[in-house]
C-alpha cells in the first residue's frame, strides 16, 4: 500500500517536472525597433483609407510573396526590402478593390540605415525567470521529499507509542 502511494506521488512529481521543463528550458526573446524601411499607404480614390486590407509584398522578379500581412487601421503597411530592384506591393480589401504599387529600391543602405545592434534586454529577464523557476522546482521537490520523510517518522513514532505498554515507566 505504501509502495503504491509512493509511486503515485513520485509519478505526480515527475509529471509536474515534465510539464514545467518546457518553461525551464525555454529560450528568451528580444525585440528591437528599426528606423527606416518602407511604408505603403493604401487609400481609395475618395481618400478614405483601406484599413486592414490584405497586403502582399513581392521581391523583384519573384512570384512568391516576400511578406504577407494586413495594413493597419490607417491603411499603412511597412516592410524592409533585402535587395535592390522594383518591388511590388498589392493590397485587397475583400470587397473587390485591389491596389498595386511598384516600389523602386535603388539604394538599400538608405532604406535600412542606422539599425540597432542590441535588443531591448528582455533576454536577461528571461534568464532570471528561468533561474527562479529552477530554484522553485528544486525547493518544491525537496519539500515534497521532506514531507514524505516526516510522514514516515510520524507514523513510526505513533507505532512505537502504540506498541509500548502502559505499565512501562
């Protein structure tokens, strides 16, 4: 009976460790803000913005989209070309309106100059979180085993007390 409880308890602990291991070994992320790039503003002939239009960006000479997304609420869509040439941007609103803009890129350096080389520092935060998670897991597991040991000692003390005779001094 004790072995069954012990194995089920160890199984529960193992399951928790396996479920939390993805959090413990997860990699960090970082974000940067890049100045520059190109923005296309999508509008109807009336001047009204094509908000949230579906946008596709095609590199020079390519039929595969380089980037796919939606315009923002102001009808703007930004992208960073990675080669010079004539880029093609299409926008569709889903109601039959379609815009196609050709964007000539001659000087790639002017499009993506002054890019930052470091991130926003969220990787360090992620590492601290991983260390704290690991320490918490270690304390939790050791606490579980100390609880089991205390439970066994308490049971042994009760058995010793029950087995001792009331006549003993």
